[in-house]
C-alpha cells in the first residue's frame, strides 16, 4: 500500500470521524487549505498528464488574487485573535502539517487525479465563487485521504489476524494512530512557545495540546516517486500569501 514505518494515520475519534488537518475548518481555512493542496499537487504531480494542475494553480493565483488575499487576511486575523502576538508561529506550524499532509506518498496517484479534476474547473471560476468552490472542492481531495486511511485500517486489522495465527508482521507496516490539531478548534489551545507540526498523539477533545517544535516555514515533502532537478516556477500574485516558503 506504499506505507512506511511510523506513517501518521489519524484515528477515528469519539465522534466517529477522523480529525485530519481538514477537520473543523473555518471558511478562510477551507479556501487556504484548498490553495495549499493545489500548491502541493503542482509541485508533486509532474507527469505530463498532470500539467493542467500547474496551469490551474497559476490561474488560481492570478485570477483569484483578491479572494485569496481576503482569505489570507481573515485567517491571520483568526489566529491573531486567539493567540495574540505569537500567532505567526502557530499559523506557520499549522501550515507545515497541512502541506506535509497533502504530500503523503501512498495517496499520490489518487491525490493527483483528484487535484487534476479540481484544477480543470478553475479557469471558469468567477471571483465571487471562490469560497463556494473551495467548500465543495476541498472535501473531494480530502476524501482521497479518508479512503486510504480506511483501507489501511482494514489492512492492519487483517494483518493482526494473520499475525495471531502465523507470526509477527514485518516492521515496515508499523504505523502510529495519531490525530491532527486545528489550532482554531475551540477545544484546542496551543501553549505559548509551541508550534503545531505534523501529527500528534490523539487526545480528548477538551485537553488537546500541541507539542513544541523548532520548525520554521512550511516545507513540502516531495514524494519519492518524483525527484525533479528543479521545482516548477510558479509566478505569484502581487499579494504574497503568509506561507511563502512553499511557492516557487
């Protein structure tokens, strides 16, 4: 299944749902996370058949610059209101886990296929429809990950049955059940000086905290199937997003 040891798998929570980086988002987060997903797709889906993703992403940055700027400002305001002067570290830490989530290697093919379908709709998108487009498109991309996590849980259950009868599983299939943190979740408070990076242990809804990390700007983890000599050059709009470390 393309798994690797220690791969983060968000477990099913008390509400029966998987709390991924795309759970419980504000409208601004939804729009910005869709932009982030397409950014990762533009950098990771490099086969010729996926070229429309890069073109669609460029179109998004150019034609929807005003809407993206508004989403960015709203997102910053939401983090600032909750976390005060130190909001930037929390926001950057959250965006790190968003980018790395979308770059999960085992789902790359389905992620690229779905991102392609989404990107092909961008050229006809009216500026006033950006948020609505994000609200219906991000769940399409998210479903790729939810489907994989479900299949992987089934795989681990079947493997445990096999192990009980025939022997231990190989180390390569080990994976920790984890949860992701949305710092804007009302039940979450990131302690001062801590940032949210990657997956964290699953905790109760009222006691969730973030682990300290020295991470800086968000980093896209390129999938091992493709290692280009240079990342695609993506021309950004005049209004730069908060997490500029991922755009080239």
